[in-house]
């Protein structure tokens, strides 16, 4: 729950625009009137509510007090970053300095809460706000230090720092000091972006995460794609030649509507996860040809008119409006995932790039969702595909969208860096084979939890002897010792280099016992070959036996990670056979979508100048649904979606729109092509699926949802779908229907376009 | 043939280091002695030989005269770029100014021919070279203008400008003015790189192309990856944890050898095209962790020792040496594509990134080669996969490596921009459906070759009537007219929007006849649906019939482009059925490698501290070949490769190396695992396959071969392979063998590592 300011209601304060000069308890000079020393002022409030409010993304401004509250909350995050490693005295100094450093005020392009506070119209007004903010910053610094160092003047209270870091960085940082990210964040807060585009985008991403709690607007109101290759030149040549021809024939500015959709669910399934929208919005938001790009086009069409070149230079997305399903939605064939409305030439120039951005993203997200369904909610799925992915960005996209679709982590360090996806990994076979004998172990010791130094290798040998495991591979034991003394708190061993059950698992257990003796808990094993069902079950048995022998409970719960060329169907097979695997690490099959490496999204013109257009095909399935359409999802009694219904919502005001389905009312749903397939539905609930995400050049939802949010939405969406639609084999098709009005429009246009021909 | 300087042999000239002060015919002041006015001086020579020499890539310096010749040749290219749009008077002024502008001399880091001219050791020597170069530049400017404006003082001779542009930009620019590229090149020559990394890399790529004629060295001697995501963090987490453990156990600096290879050819074939090496070399050359990256790692292993962090900060590839097969080679299982030698931890940190860079690149290149074999040498293959590729870089990689493997062009404009791959495209169905009636055609006219204005649409209608094609779709005819008047010299129409044979082809022919009447030649049609064999044959018949009726020869030769979900096997089917297709445009199946979306390259430790290492597996095929090995290709009488032979070339000087096979001598070749499979070969010729590409931090071949060169090499390689190895169905496996010495080493290590176990 978001907490609002108590200063929202009282209108008695002086204001500059909508910025109120609230009373303060302070000795610092400034415009604030004196507050009652016995009551809470806005700074008390901001500090009290900080930990609660910072956890929330959306903060609706309910009054002017909230404006100051939000400013102070954001300022607290900056202060906490600054003092994370300071003692009290240093913190006081730092915050005193910071309060008075040059900072932005409403009207500056870099002001972080642009739009939230009225831009002052006079210089005096600007100065007034600046003085008030300075006073607030100074007083806040003093009181924050009091609270954060209340128990220990030597270091800040962990909880304050931690909650700040957690929220800023999406909850993954176990280490509150994370200097890189802190540094970057500070840089960003101070300096804006760097000039390295990939890095800039990474910064931007961080910035987005960091400022996501408040309605943040980039200074120019535009977002940029994360990937440096995503430019207007990332398109097919024919889009350029068509644009030229459209311009040449004065057709470029005709208002059109295009649908982006697919015709068939991938992987022989009956559902798809929609992904890629964020990058689409970023691309569209930033859409323009820079001088170099324009000149490159000129070099491709050397004879083209200068007028076309001039036209290209002015092109932006200012006349474009986009409706889309929410990213992470579970979607079905023929429902427009994205509906693009705008000038013909611009829409056409979007086609290839949008398809590129949606096709692979949705394919991987769907693949991940299917794999996660196979793995099951109670087990962990990791994406380990970097080495086999389609090049560097194929890998980055795969990591990002696998996570969106349900993966719980990745092995890809750069994906962690960019997207804050949890990252996992232990060691490879080569690490084990790089050890040959005991003499390779320069140092055998480890300091135990008790602070004493132990010979870890000798301890392991002792248990090896006790257990009678004399034939385990000694060089493997040496390698495990080397690894365990590096990561005593996170020891997870790859056990199949020589012989899983005769060497790897026993050697692992020797080290686990040795670590246990000196106060550490081993974590588990990874199996990378062989019969994973059998080996996991046998390993679990050995864990139990040894745990019981030495009376150690947690041995029974050692993690078993499996990672050998897994895919959806082998996981289903394993589930049927039974296994003891806790974590499935899936590589090639997940990231390359081996089972079906392409999703066939298309981009089709459906309305031009107010008139519906149809694209025919000898294959009925490829005929387009003409006209501007909006989708509704109709839910049944049990809360599951029953049917998606497309209805006509024409641009042309003179065409009467379809009636919007209502909960409790009967609605006739027709199959688009088979007239006998029809059904009357009385929905328990109705949801409109299309949301306006971009309105004549403006991003509607800013900040865009974070990857974490989209992932959570995706998982909740999958939960809502009836299980038989999700089933791996022979799933039930989900119904996608159209209204009677759309059906009639489709079929009359169809007949019109195909005149009866005579046969000779 | 490269032409060398006549001033190489005469040693009588004064020199500064190896830079000779050659006699000149000039009135410009400077250190040059007066030349005989009746003989050629070095400037005459440079201008005479320019057009010949600039076509060559490799120029071996045979004497000091060549050093000046190369400098002048490079300077001519700069001059020509400068004056490309000038008249004679302006050109004189421009070149006079340019000659004296600040320029670099040997010793400056930006001097373009670093290494070729001795760096002068004294200030006087530097000044001497600078004065001489100034004199040369001034005189060259004067004489170049005389030649370039010999026929027309108003504009430069096309041929001079054109050959320059052609060579600089890889031969694709039909338009000599190409201002973007010229601008970029000038910027590069003047300013070095920009600071936009993707763009920087694009510039760098251009720069490489531009300077490829001479032994160019980047100022710091390091190359950088083209893709901004290719950083040391693009790796699996376990490489980082392993590196830490290796460091912690003082194993990080042990000298190791790793092999990167695959075990099975993709696509059920018996050959593979090796690609991705350039990006690997760039990555390795630039390998280092910057401060942000180090801090990111610290955040991942929060408890790690500061010493490890310090170690990471110093890491480079300075102790790494790499041997590799040539990029574009036809390769076979188990032959190391890349052999990496260096400190254990560094090699390990390369693993994932190298696999990522080689796997997809080689897979796509192989896929393209297979598709091109199906298409045939006499027909054209285009890559049209951008919209279905695996994200933006999946697409960029796919375009790049498809071209390398044999595609003749792409639809991807950005790939043209970055890699100078020829780009193709016409229009889409939506272009056709965007026209509804004649009233949509605002302007029906086109200026004919005779300069008169014609009503193109009426002309088309006239022919439509003459041919009796009254039922063709009129809105399609309108759309074709719009397109034809935009591209009268390049009219190629998509003919299947409504009905290929009853509407599309007839409408196309109406426009082709109309264009013909006013002096233009149409180009052809694209078929995107239906039975491509039948439709292409019927279309060809119609071309012939109409061509004969109107007595127009070239109608018979209209291009037929096919583009409907093509893949290797459908192309083979089409070939069997017969067809009239000239150009195959292949999308999804080419770029996603639908038939097998991953290549399984692995990266295995084969030698450590001078000792061979083996990695065992229950699958014999997965057992590694231990030891440092070099591959030789043995050729038979007919010039085809017979067998690839791996032999031992241990790091350890005390181990005796294998005998290198010689042409004409018998050599015993053994199957690595099946002792009865052995053969004695007497090769007609022997080639060593492994080339040192990186030597202790230094790139060996700089500049790296261009994409164009690698592609040419790949195509020539494929020509050499016996056809039965290349066959699409049931190809003959190519033999990969090992020497007796390697066989013995492998099998004795194997037995050592697997002790005989007792069964209970």
C-alpha cells in the first residue's frame, strides 16, 4: 500500500505553481515557515514512509504534499547511496555538501520528476523553489543521519542501505555495497548518460530501474532501443524502395492501420507468450533517420529525388499511434499483438524491424514458458545457452526473454549486468581435468568457521577412508578440494568427469563432510551426462545414507542440478520416470528454439484511408482480417479465459463500431472462416486486450514495466489459462472468434475482391 | 599483378632510415634533388601505376622506392576523394591546401603506414621526412589535377574517381559520389575513430576496407570486436568462479593448450564452413576487463580476495598464442578449428565467448554454402531473413555469414551499411493492396528516355487491350504503374497479390511494354506463393510469347525471383521438377538454420604444463584427442583433398614431435578410435592447415582478410572438395585421421585414466 502525504489536504500553504512551501522543523535558512515542533513535518513523513513507499512502483499524486514527498523519497535514495560506506561523521559531511551541490529544478531538462511540478515561469519563482529544495535537502540530510546511525556511529544501519539497494537494483543484490552499480547510478543521477551507446543503454536501463518508482520522463521524452543495431536501417531494402515510390506517388501520408500477428502457435502448442514490446516502443519512440542514415539511403537509390531525402530527414513517429497487448501476455493466433496506426510510409518502414523484434522474443519467451511448465513450479529452471546461441545478441535476447517466460536464472554474466537476471554457475570438466595429482594443490587449507586453519584435503581423505571409497579418482578429489576452499559457502561440484557414482558423488561427499566438520554447508552436485533419472536417484540415496551415518540432516537436501542437452520432451520423460533433480539447466534447446526456430509473425495492412483492406491468399488461413479491430478476452465462471473476440473499431467515425461485450450479456462469437463454427458466450468477466502504448509520438506508459514486472505478469497469465490449452501433447485449441459485424465485413470484402471468373 | 617502383634498385639516393629522398621534377621547394626532366620520377610512376596497384591487396615492399610509391598511392586515394565533385580550379586549390595541412609522419601513432618506414630517431630526421613528404604531396597534387581534368576542366574524369571508390568500398557502389561513405572515409583519414562504439566499429570496418591495400596497423596495435556486446562479461558465470578458484589455488598461470572443434557436421552433411574467426581475433586482441567490468565481477563474488580483483585488472591476452584454420575453410569433425595456447585462467575465460562467436557463424555459413550448392553457380541466391532472424544481431550475423558462405546479397540494409553486402529488394503485397483504384494514381506520367513526357498508365492500358487481358486486377495495374514510374530502370514486380498468371504477370507485361515503348527495360518479376516450378515456367512462356509478338528480345530474359519459404530441399525438388527461376530469395530457413539450429562446437583442454590431457566419456565419440596437435590436408592426384591428418606438435621441446607428411611420401593414417580403420596415403600435395593468427598479444595478419576475400576463399575451397562429400543426400564422409604417434599417445593415456575396476 502506498502512503500519501498528510500535507495534501491542507491548502493553507504558500505555493509556487503546484509546489507547496511546507512548514519545517529546521535551523537551516530558507523559505519554509516554522513547523510545530511536536508534530510531524514533511521530512519526518518522508523518512517514516520511505521504506514502505519505495517498494511501490506507481505513486499517484493526490495532492501537492505528495510532490514534495516524492522528491524527498528520491533524494533519500541518493543520500543512502552516498553514505553506504561512511561512518556517521563522514556521512554528515557528505550530505551537507550534497545538499548544496548544484542540483536540477523543475524546468531543467534533467530534473528527474519532470511534469510532476509546474515549471516556474519567472526567475524569482525558480529561485524560490531552489531555496526551498536546498532547505529541505539540508534538513533531510541531518535527520537521515540521525536515523541511519542511531545504533552504531561507525556504520550505517544495514536495513536502510539494503532496502535501498534492493529496490534500486531489482532485488538481486546480496551485497549491499555493489560498488559498480552504485557508481553507475551516481554517475547517472549526476551526469546523465555517457556516450557509449551500448553502455549508454545499459545505463539507461539502470536509470529506468532506478527511477521506476516515480513518473520519470527522459529529458527529450524519447526512449532509445537497448540494442545498438536497432536503427531505421535494420530493415529490408524493399521498405526503402517502397517508401520512395509511395512518396513519389504522393501516397506516403495516407492514414493506415497495420496488424502485427501470427497465424499458428509455435512448438505444436496452443499458446504463445508475447514479448519484445518494450524494444518495439523504444525503437518507435526514437524513430528518425540521422544524416548518415539518410546519406546511406541516397547511396542506395542514387537517382532519387532530393525531395525524398528531405522528407526522410523530417520523418519521426509523431503521427503514429500504437495499441498492443501487454508484454508477457498469453496470446493466440490472429489476434493483433500490435496495431500500428499512422502514415502509410512510416508504418511500412516499421515492418521489418518490428517483426524482427517481436518474432524471436516471443518465440524464446514461449519456449521458456513451455520448458518451465515441464520443469514445474517447485523446481528451478536455468538458461545455460550462451555458447550455442545465435551470436552475441542472439544470446542476450535469449537470456532476457527466457527469463521473461519463466526461467529463474541464466549463466550469462552480461545478461545479469544488463538485465539484472540472477546468474548461476560453478565449474567445468576442464577445471577437474586441469588437476593431475596432489602435488597440484599448492595450499590444502581452509579457515573454518571457528577461525582455525584446517587441512581440508586431509579431512576429505579421512572421510574417504572411513567410507571405504578407495577407488575414487584422486585428481578429482584434489580439484574438488581446490574448488571447495575457494567457495566454502557455495560448494557445488560437477561430478561426472570420471565416473559419477563411483568417483564424483563419493568425492563430493568427502568434501561435504570435511566442510561440515569445520562449519560450512556444501550446496550440491551437477550431473552433465548419463541417465539423469537413475543417477539423480542414486545420488540422492547416497546423500541420505551418508547423512544418516553421520547424523547430518541437510545432506538429504543437497541440490541436484542436471544439464545434459535437456529439452521439453526429455524433461517430461524424466518426470514420468521419476528423478531427484532440483534444478534443470537448459542450453541449446531453450535458446535456439531447436524444436521450431522461427515464429511466423506477419505485418499486414488492414485499413487505408478509413477503408478496410483484405489480403487474399489461396490458403484461407492466410487471408487477413480486414479493418481496425480491438480484442476482448471473455472469461468463464472458473476465472479461465474462454474465448478471445475481435471486434471492429473503425477509424472512420461514420462507420458504426461494434458493440463491446459485457460481463453477463450474451455475445455471438464466430469462427472467421467456418460459418458453422459459432458459439454464444455469456462471459463472467470481460477484459479489453489492446492498450494504447504510444500516442502520436508519445510513449504512454513511462516508465515501461520492468523485466521483473513483465515476467511476473507472464507467470500470472499462464496460471489463468486452462491447463488443457497448455498441455504439451495434443493441447486443446483456444477459441479466437470474431463478431458478426466483422464476419460480414470480411466475407463481403472477400467476395468483392474475387470476381467470378469464367473457365474456358 | 603488382607493379613495383623503378627506384627500388638504385641505392644512390640519400635516405633517412629506409625512407629515400628521391629526385623530383618539381618547382616546389624541398629536399628532393632535381630529376632528369625527360625521365619518369616517382610521382609519374605512382600516377601511372595507381589504377593497377590499387586493385591489389598485398603489396610486398621490395625496396625503398616502394615505400614512397605506397605512400603516394594512398595519398592519391585521399586526393581523389577530396576532388570528386570539384572542377579543375577548385581541385587545384583543395589539393594545394591539403598538401600542407597537418599530416602524420612515421612515429606518429596515427601514421597510416606504421612499421613500413623506419621511425626517425632525431627531430631533424623527422623534419626531413616531413619536408620531403610535403614536397611530394604538393607536386603530386599538381600532376594529379593535370591528369584527372585532362579532358574536361568542369569535372573530374569519371574513371579515376570511380576506380578509387570501387576499390575503397569493395566494388559495390554504382554511384561514384556516395557522399556518406566519402564523408566517413574522410573523417576517418582525418580524425581517426568517433566515439560511438557500434558506429566506431562500422567506421573501423570501413577504415579496414579502405586501408586494406597496405599493411595497416591500428595505433595501439589492438583490434576491437564489431559487436558491442562482445566483452569479457559475455561469458558463463562458471568461467568467472573457475578463474577465481584457479587464482586462489595458484593454478591460473599454468601454460595450457585448448582445442575448439566440433564432433559432427551439421545438417546431416559431411562438411562445414568455418566462420567467426575475425570476431574471435578482435575479441582476443582487445581482451581486458575495464574497471566497471571488474567491479561487476566483484559484485558477483562479494567475498572474493582483493588480490583476484587486482589480477583481473591486469589481465590481457599478451601471453596467448592462437593457431587457427583460415576463416572460410571447409572443415571436418575433430580438427581443431582454433588452438588456444596460454595461461589456464585466461584460456578458460575465452571459452564461452569463442564458442558463441564460432558456433552460429559457422552454422550459418555452412547453411548458406549448402543452399548455394542447391541453387547452383549460375543462379543467384539472396538472404531475405531479417524479419525472422534471432533478434537484431542474430540478423546481422546471419547476413554476414550467409554472404561468407555463398549468398550473393541480402535484403538487410544495415548489413549493407556495415559489411558492404549487396542489398536487394522491390516491394511487398501491402504496396499493391494499398492501391484501390485509378483515382489513387495522382500522377500517371513518366519522362521517357527521349525526354518527352508520357502517360505511362494509358500506355499500359493500351497494351492490356491489345493483349486482350481485360480481367487483370486494375488496382494491381495501378500499383505497378506507380512503382514503374518510380523505378523505370529497375522495374521488378511482385506478381502474386491477386492471381499470378491471370493478373500479376499480364499486368507486369503491360508495364514492361509501356516502359519499352519509351526507352526503358523492365527487369523481372517476383513469385512469392504457389507452385514455383509451374508458375515460373508459365511466366517464362508468357514472356516469350509477348516478346515474340512485339519483337523484343530481352523479354525472354526477364528475371524470375522466387521467395516463398524456400529451403535446401525444396530447391532440390524444384531443380528435379524443372523451373525458370533465376534468383532464389531465402529467408527463415537460411538465417535460423531451421534444419539444425545449433552447431556443437566444444572447447577442450588438451595439454597442461607440457603434459597431454584427455577428457573421457562413456560415448567414445566424445573422448578428446589429447596433446598439442597440428592438422595437415593431404591431396590426391585430381587435386581434391583426400584426408586431414592430425599430428602431435607438443609444446614441450623434450617430447619429440611427429614427422610432417611430405608430398610423394607414404604416410599411415589411422582412425582415432577404430584401429582396423587405417590407410596408407601417398599425397600429391600437402598443406598445413593451422596458421598462427595471434602471437603473444599480437595479431599476426593485420589487416585481417576482408569479408569479400574470405567469401572468395570459401567458394574456392568448396570447389576443391570432391562432389560426393558435398552431396545433399547420403554424402561420403571425409576422412579425418591421426598419426601412429598420436594414436599411441591417445590410447595409452586412455588406458591410464581408466583403471580396471572389479565387479562385485
